[in-house]
C-alpha cells in the first residue's frame, strides 16, 4: 500500500506497473483509450459537487446574503458547457439538485427524477443582478476558494468566466488539499468548492448544514426555518411522508434559498491492472479489496 497524493504521479506509477490499483488519477484519464480495460466504476455512486456560499456570521460580502443574488449565480452556470469542457467520458454527470443520483424515492424511482432547480438562463440571471444594483459600472467582487487539483482549478476558471457575464469579478484562491478543509471548517471563505459522499441516507446531506451540526465558525447556513425542517424529518416514521419531507427541504434549501449551487456528480476514476479481478467500490467510492484475485 503506497500513499500518493499527486494524481499524475499515480497515473504514471500505474502505467509503469509500480502500483496495481490507482484510486485517484486525473479525470481526463477516462477519455484515454489506453486504459479501456482498466477502469473500475461503482455500480452506484452517491456524491454531490457544489459551490458552497458562506452566508453565516463570518460572511464579509453582504450581497451574498441576498437569495436573489445567489439564484443569479446559479442560473449563470452553464452546466452542459462545464461538463463538456471537463470531459471524463461519463464520469462527470450534471447535477441539478443538492441530493445526488442514486437514492431511491418513495415510488421506487430515483430521488432526482423530476426534481431540478434553476436551468441556465443568462438573461434572467442578469436581470436579478441588475435588480440588486449591479451592472457593468458597479460589479460585484468576492473570492472563491478551492483545493489544488486540475479539475478543481478547471471548474474555478469556468465559474470565473461564466459569472463575469453577470457583473461578477471572481477572485480565485487555491490552497493545498491538506489545509483546504481547515479554511472551510473555520469559516475562512466566502465561496468555495465542496463535495459530500459520506452517507447512504439523503437526510445526512441536509443535516450537515444545520446550525447545531456545523463546526464552530463555519456556519455557512444559519437558518432556523431550515433547522426546524430537518429536525422534523428525523421524527417521521412513514417512508412516503419521510421522502416527501426531504423533497420539501430541498425545495427550500436550493429552490427558495439557493444556499448551495449544485454542479455535478464527479465519479472517481479508478484503475486496476487487467490481471486483477474482484475489486469493487462502495456507494461512497471506497474500495473493497478483500475479494481480489490475481490471474
């Protein structure tokens, strides 16, 4: 077992045969036919990659307290273009809600089926920004924090380009992966990239942003109405009512308040040497290697 934090180094080590399994390689590897026989993909992967907006007590940009400004930012993101630029051969999937694909709804379908928020609409986004007082002569500026990594940087650059069309000058700041969450957990950010894939229950995706559950100082969402909705969900026993409540929470969290801007599900690109059999990945992307055989 070798720890290699650099994705390109992992890919090179896999290519030379120095490692048998690569858990983190550049996403564009998915477009490389050289590895066509090496991809290992989870049957189901529940993950959301989104922009987190700090509207809590450490927020230093009052404009981001305005839900209409947050909605304008969401509507100015052309996700189809973003996915096309990022590539990934199906590993990057457009996400139009906070809860990712992969959770079963009360009717047996996917939780995401029929529920989406804020399609790309540049003109309406501009109108919302203009109503808030912004235009070419009065532009809004704020920083966006992301961790080092090719895809994180690519997304940051795309956001900067897209938001520039609605009078926003985005200031990009990158930090090492090892300290990125220190900044976020301490609330030392204005907007940042964020992702969650640590549960098989969609309620946990909402619970982490309730006031009491957030680490002191982070408080990117401080909303007693939201807190109450999540608390009520924990008391519901009937499954149909429970799922209906989760949709109600998402309608509020994303549809009405736009506390986050969902972007995609970013399935990890995992490679295994072709003589290995039996590697599989959990719904959170963790590898299960106990059943591996070497041919």
